[in-house]
């Protein structure tokens, strides 16, 4: 049994963060550093007629004012439809029109405000439906290649079709349809966005960036260097301590390119930081979506078809968030067993703020619709909501209509576990007048990374120094989720060193090996697998060196032991006969032989072996190994919706008991249960943090959070007006349970767990509300005002003391 | 902001205020500093008053006198005050966060002029008065008349609110404070305070006030009329709920719609009266 695996251990960065030593982007300063401020658009859609920067340039302390007119164009975005500084027109309120570098942030802000911009307003579009109307103005007249566009529909295609949905629909014993919507959501990172860009004298760039994709960012920034005439120069991306990522770091951002342009223009390090209101207004939130769904089943409750149509308001530019449907397809095709499926989506350009990725990446949006609608189907079929999920449960070994190859699957245990822990069997008979109800919802997500790029790999370099310290360099980013904790424990266990002797190298493209990025719940899975491969190499090298060196080391150890303990009886065990690479074992920095009597001098400090090997006469060696792991998965064909995009899949179910105040519309969570198939628990403490945090976000998604806009302008850019749950709102009994299915593809059997925790929360709560009061709200968040309106619509002011569906 | 002053007395503070046009008094600073950061207010100078002992005393001898610069947490910790006027404790209990309550002052909460000031409805139903000092002397004003418009009170530019004065508690009065927020850390979207004196099933006295549902914290006179000197019955309560709903003048903003706020005021009036009815004639 491993001494560290599955045992609670504080994260290696915990003390630094708790004592204020961790260095965030806010803390980093460079000699001669300037501060940047951006002038943003004042229109949702307008042609730029002129920009006058004279007044700004004359302000004392201003070092540069840049616009599209005086800098090279830098294109960015997954569709290359965005530019760092807008020259021709603005397409959203947050469009970057000009930027300033100055000696302090206040001067920079003052100068940015002094820039005069003349606009010719254009008709603007604020919802997908009007953007798709015939004759609607175009957000983009041309694509990145200059070809004219004729519609606001984005050129991205994600479809799936299997079986015969028309036949299945007409044959279904029961079928229900519904339209479900989700709002714009702010990721609410505790650490706001920022970057610091600096050129060295050879014009190579170093950028401290709040990114989850240091290596793809390096590629993006190198491409920007080419665009400003610095082809062949390199970018070094350093990732400081991050106060949350949640998907905000999956793209490179205009503000980063603006910092680069200003550093290039001034020859000085330039830092840009967003304050909280800027983070709300100028960083991309989670997309808003509408999902139209119908599902049907036979008389026995077996699902026969599922028809899903998604509309996403993408806003003005394409980010990676525009590939949400790639992940929506997973639950759409593969949550429960459904033979006949249609999935399609339309992503629409509008003049709203452009949206980007957030934790769950489309899955919470789709699961919200799917699991709410499944309860409606259960109601129509007269089947208990838990029972209908059991009937259609996924099983290990199945291949889903999308071609996902399910390896391990603990969904049945998750559903039944929630039922048991929530007291589902006794769910009837809540006290009269107490409008309480229970609900549940399940989820499936990529558990073995998600291939959305030609490589889905992670590299790890391990290095042992002369004192037995193990350095782990990984391209994976710890943005607070605890990747470094998982790597520390896995490294200690797999190499055989004390966890306190494991040091995780700061993420830096100049010292860490390539990694596609930390998203899709993949960090611990892919970096963990790469680490195990590297650890194997390390042990092999150590044990091979030990064949020659161990006997001498033991002899030395024996002599000094006997010197210290002269009365020791001689051991008559011939340990020399046991020396073979496969007989060595390394634990807690101690090298020894397997199956030998407990003779003290047979245990050799790893550092001694390393030094002996390092300084060996006639050619020493160092202990540095690398490994590169690319999971066994396929890049799906998105037009057909086919392909096994992950090495394995994570399943889970959450159950909720709520109490509804039918006078005020308030929903109180009485208790929550979460049962997740995590494959294997690596660090229960870090895992609990991940799940509790995700559930808090899920509760916010369900009940409180929404970015409110009026004609494209954000009205609630602060935490007074944008509500995330506080400790009070999540102060309910939370029962967490893990199913360990020991996934063969996972490191130590573990699956990815970063996103699953928030995915089923909102529909579980909505289903519990329905159980309590017989009313279904189909738009998130379920605010008291919305729920009350639904109650009044249903009961016309005469809300019964007891819900009609209460059993 | 060019200077910061720490005068030794109220008189000196008032003199400084006259001398420094565009200056502002500062006590807890929990609203003012945020407004200064956002450049909503840009005072030329700050005159601190929170260190003045004459402004941070709590005196209870039958009635009560609360120094205007007393932090809310000090009020909540004063057992004589909380026992005599429990409704004030209810209004302060869920006020913002522990940190804010430690800094924000009772006078500041009123002088900020917010329609959502949680202390206001409670003080209005208690019949509290504010003592306002100027260079020419002092005057008393009922809290009910203090508010002029959102962000504006009747404390004039060169005056300072120095204390809040409470009459002795109504014998056997029953007070209730209710407020609705979106989460535990929020500006209330509707609040009500009720002070009732029930004798032999009749409401001998009833005072109702509401916050966040009009340009200023308001007394619900129409609703009181329906109730005063009449038997408190479920029918009467239902009527009061309807009248209160019509009496308030809320707006729709990002926190809630006007109709929802009206509805909540009605529900809260009903709940407050039901609580009084349940408590009975004791």
C-alpha cells in the first residue's frame, strides 16, 4: 500500500498562499516597468471615424499611445476574427480602440480617458434571433481571409445524427419537449486578469501571463511577434500563481497583445491589470445558450430518442468558447443509453460581449436541459425520476452512439448512492405545508482528457539532485485546482521519495516540457500519466546504477554501523546474492532490497547513491528523465459527431433536498449529496476542495448568477450586483461520496474531476423544486422572482399548502 | 483629496467643514471610500470624526442616545440597547459583513441617504430623532423626516449629525424587522420594520416603515390606518398586506422588479403582523 496515495495532505502551495508569499501577476514588478490602460468602445456597433490621441500624448508621464493606425495588426482568436486594436469598427462595448503606457496606473487611466474617438453608430444586434433575421446588419462583413460573409451564423459545425429519430418519435410511448436557457456567467476568479510583457535586448519576449495554455500561448505570441516584424524571435511564457482560471486562460487576449505592443513600442516592461469592474466588463464570460430538447421513451421507460438543438449567443468574436458544442455532444449522445439521436447547434455573432470558456465547457448548459427534461419525461411516463435513470443507465464496456468507448463506469452506483444517502425511498410524506422536495441529476464528462487538438499530450521532466530532492517540471498549470498536489503525491509514490522532497517547478515555457493546456479536467490525468512514465524511467536508471554502486555503499554503511554499535552480532545473510535491478526498492528516499531480513545497513539513502553515480570515476551520470504522454483517444469528426475523444469518462450524480418559500419564491437547500465516479482518489483533501468549490459554482449557476446586459452594456460589473453564493448560501449538509472504479487508463486509476462537480447541480436543484411545488423554471438562474412568477402562473395566487404532486 | 483632518472636537470639526469648501466628514468610510475610488465623490478634504468620544458613546437611561460615529457592531454588542430596543438589533444583525459592521457607523448609514439603509425603517418605527449640530447650535429632526431623495438628507452642508435619540421603549411593544436580499451579502431589495402594541386583541399602536421600496425609507401611513385601533384578525392582516403593496413606490432595477418588491412588502407586513398576533397580548 502506498503511504501517500489516498491520504489527505495539504497542497504544496497552501502555506505560501495563506501567508501572502505566493506571487500573483499583481505582485510582479520589473525595473523601469510602465503601466498600461486601454480605451474601450462606447458603442455596441459603430464605425470608427477618427481617433485623436494628441491630448493623451501631452499628459505628463505618458510614454506611448497606440491605436490600429500606428501599430501593426495582430489577429487572434480561434477563427482569427479578432484584432488586438480595432481600426475599422467596434462590434461590442468592450472593443479595444487605443491603449496607453505611462509611468503609473493613474496617469495611464487619465490618458486613456483623454483619447478622443469619433464614431458613426451602426444598427446593433443583441439576440441571436434578430441576428439571424433576413437583412440583419452583419457583425463581420468579411472573414479573416477577406472573403465576404452573408450571415451572422459562425462558420463552425458540430452535428450528430444516429438511428432514425422520426420513426422513434412516432413510436415513443411518451415524449416531452422543452426549451431551456442559461445566462452569461462571470467566471469570478478571485485574482483578476493581467499580464506583464518585456523584451530583452535581442527582442525576445518574456510575458507573465494568467494563462492555462502556456505552450499554445507561446505559439500565439510568437505569431504576434511575426506580425510586428519580429519573425524568428521567441516568447517565454511564465505563469505566476493564479487566483483561479475556470477557463478564462484558455484563449490569449487582446489585453496581452496590447501589453506586448506597448512593451515593443516603449522598450520597457509593460504591465496591465484589470480591476474587478474591468474584469466583469472587458473579459469574456461564459456563453448564454438556449437548448431545445425532446426526449421519448417506451412504455417501460427505456429512452428511445433524443433531439437537441442548441443556439448560442456568441457575441462579437470567436473564442475557444465557440467550440462548446464539441463537449455538449458528449451528454447529448452519451448520458444514458439512447439509440436515436439528433444534435445540432447554431452559434451566432451578435454585438454582445464575446463569450469564452468556463468550467464544464458546454456540459452544464446541455445537462441543465437534458436532466430537467428527463424529469418531465419521467413525470409523463409515471416513472420515478430515480428509476428512469436506473433503467437507462450507462454500463462499463458500452460504445455510445458518438463512438465514446466507455471503459469504467460507476453511474449505477452513483445514482443508487444518491438515492440511498438522500433517503429517496422515503421521499413521499413531507410534512404538510412544508414545501420540501428532492431531485437528482447525473452527468458524464471527459475523464481522460478531451482531444480537441491534434496533440492532447503532456510532458513531464523529472530531475533528482545530489541530495535526493526530486524536481517535477510539467507544462500543466495549477490555477488553484491542486494539480501540483496531485503531482507531488504521485511523484513521491512512483519514484519513491518523501513528498516533502518533491519540488514542483514554476510553469515556464523555457524550463517545462510541452503541454496542450490545462482544460477538460485533464491536468492530473495526462500530466499524471506522463509523470508515471518518467518515474518508471527514473527508477530503471537508478536501479541500474545501483547494481555497481550498492554493494560498496552497503559495505560503507555496514562498517559505520558496526563502529557505532560494536556489539552487533554478525549477520549471516548473503545480501550480495540478491543484488539485481528487479530486487531493488525505493521508498521515502531509501534504497533497499526486496525480501531481505531487516538489516539496518541494507537501507541506503538515495542521495548517497546519486552522489556515487554522479561523481563516479571515469564518467558519472545525472538523473534527469522525461516522458511525453498522449492519451489513447481520437480527434472526433465534428460534422458527423463521431469519435472517442477521451481515454475514459467520468460519471456522477447529485441529489438535492430543497425547501421552497411559496410566499417569497426563496429556495433553501436543505441538503445535498454528490456521488462521483472519480476512478481513484489521489488526495481526498484536494478532491473535496474541487468538488465543494464546483458545487458552490453550480449553486450560483442554479440560483443567483447572471451578467445582466442592456443593449450590449453590462449593468452589474461588481459583486454587489452580480451575486455569487456566500458561505451562508452553501452552509448546508453536503455529503460527498466517491466511487473508485480504478480506471485502467488513469494514473493510479484516477479520472479527471475538475469540471464534473458543477455539471449536474442546477438540474438537480430544479428537479427538487419541481418535486416540492410542482413548478418547473426553464431559465437560469431560478431567482425568487422567477419562481414566484411561475408559482403564480400555475396556481393563480392560490398556492396550495401542499404541492399537488407531493406523494 | 488634498488633506486629511482629525479635529479634537465636534465644534472644531464644524469649523473645519466651513473653512474647507467641498470637504467631507468621514467616519467608517465604508460607503465614502468606495465612492471616492469610483470617483463618484471627490471631496477636497476629509475630516475624520470617528475618534471623537462625544460621537461614539451609547447612553441608555430610560431612553437612549447613540453617538453618530458608533460602529454598528458596538451597538449590537450593547446589551442594554439590544434588550430595550430589540428591533434595532434585528436590523443590524444581518447588515453586510462582520468587517463592515465593525467599521460602518449608525450615523453614516443614515447620512448616506440610501433608500436601502437597513437602520432607517427600524429607527423610524421607534420614533427616533437625530440631533444635528451646526455652528449656530443644534436641532432635532425625526428620522422619518431625515431623508429627502436618494443620496440626499436634510443634514445641510455645514452640519453634522451627532446622535440618534430614542424614547423609552413602548411597554409591551412588539417589534419585527424583515428584509429580503439575494444572498447573505447584499443591499436589501425590500425591508420592513413593524412596531405593534396589541391589547385585548386590538392594535393600540402600530408603526410600519419600509426600505428599498421608495426613493427614501418610508413610513407606511395608509397601512397603519387600516390597522390602528382595530382588532388584529387574519382578515385585517390580509387587507393590510394589500394596502402596503399599493402604498410603496418601488422601482425596477437589476436587483428586483417593482412588482416583486411590492409583493415582498405585502408578504413582510403580513408576516410581521402574524408574528405579533401569535405573540399575543403579553
